[in-house]
């Protein structure tokens, strides 16, 4: 039985994750971490009927309920501290929250290595999104001029998305660094050409009605290849969450990206 705690249980992803873990025979939801005093038990929240204690302090949650794994689905502001506290206290983090800086990722990788403890940071838990990223990395070897368009719901806090950054990093490993577009191009409205990642442009769309979507466009002479993935609901992420909880137990270091454990 894997003892699991979830940070952010009232969120769009957190709610889905609570139901997912409760349905698993080999996992036990021992606690959740919230940041506002609403109730001391999940069964007193409108969304749930489960008897699971709610904590506002991660150290206290860990020392009282001793989870094996912490799933974090909170905000870019909160996630770094949660991951650090988990690693320092022998709890394996499975992190879905996006918005880490390169420096934070580096620090957490070093901390997990020092503590010899497993951790997974997965910018996208959907298997189709991982395939989109892998296929994009393959295509970049042959068609190195790329632009990424990521499209998300309008409540998303970070831009570009974690998936777009990870996609750009995987593409970067597979094509020579170079600027794209006309050498003399000028933006008449700032931001018109999107964010610049090693010469690749990333465009972020935020609109009601969207969940999580991405297109990777490869231009060639007289041709265009488009690789697209759509998550239409948050259930699409849950098989990845379950897989990460099972895999993280076997690791002794931090893994960044679901593609590394599939
Ligand atoms: N990896 C993936 O596949 C994947 C998929 C969807 C979303 N995400 C990421 O997951 C995160 C959450 O997304 P969401 O759509 O569920 O957001 P959301 O805003 O619906 O939920 C976030 C929840 O975190 C809670 N929260 C905020 N600070 C907290 C803290 N300090 N302690 C505990 N709880 C806290 C909020 O109350 C809220 O309920 C985002 O970073 C998003 O980018 C990742
Ligand atoms: O809804 C979100 O927010 C999502 N964020 C992830 C990202 O930033 O890549 C993955 C998909 C959903």
C-alpha cells in the first residue's frame, strides 16, 4: 500500500487526483494539504465524502501521517517550497505543478541526489502529450525551423506552459541553435513574435473553453508538418499520475519529464 498525500485538493487537477487515488486498491490517501482553513476533514468539503484529514502545514502533515509520496497540484508560487520540504523529510514528490525556473529545477535535482530519494516533475501527465513531445524532438532533426503554439484555459497562471518549455528543450537537443524569421524583422507591437527559446518562438493562447492543447509547427520548403495534442478533460492526466506514484517509489533521484519513465 502506497501512502499518498495531495497538495491542492480543491483545484481542478487536485479534485480529479483525490478521486483517482481513492479508487486505487494499492494506494491510500492519508492526508491533503490546503492553504485556507475551510475544514479539518475532506468530508466536510462540498466536493468530497471521503474521511481524510486536511492540513495547512506540510511539515505537520508529514510528521503526523507519514506519506510515502506527495502529489503537488498547486501553484508556481507554492510548489518549490513543497517539493523541498518533501525531499528534506523523506517523502517522494510527484509534481504536476508547472512554472519552475531552471535554477529551481537544478537545486531540486541536486537535493534529491543528495538525499538519494526519488522525485518526478512531470509538466504533462497525458501520454499523448508525451508522444507529441517525443515526435517533435524526432521531427526537429529533419525540419529544424519550429514554432510552438500552446493553448490553455484562461485561469492558467504560468506562460508559457510547462509542456511548451519541455517540448522546446527536447527540440533544442535535436537541432542546431539558430534564429528564425527575417534577420531584419521588427515587432511593431511588443510580443508579436512570441517568446524566444533558443531561436524557437513560443506563442501562448489563453481562452475560456480550452483545457490543454499544443501544436508544434515545422516549416520546410513548400511544406509544413503539424504535430498536435489535445487534452479535452483532466481525466486525461490521471493514468500518468498513477504511473508516477508507482514509479517514484523505485527511484533514488529526480526525473524531469514523464518521457523518462514510460
Ligand atoms: N502536469 C500536468 O499534466 C498538469 C495538468 C494540469 C495542470 N497542471 C498544473 O497543475 C497546477 C494546478 O492546476 P489546476 O488547474 O488544478 O489549478 P487550480 O487553480 O484549479 O488549483 C490549484 C489549487 O491549489 C491550491 N493552493 C494554492 N496554493 C496552495 C498551497 N500553498 N498549499 C496548498 N494548496 C494550495 C488552490 O487553493 C487551488 O485549489 C498548475 O500549475 C497547472 O499548470 C499540470
Ligand atoms: O491546465 C494547466 O495549467 C496545464 N498545465 C500544464 C502545462 O503547463 O504544461 C499541462 C497541461 C495543463
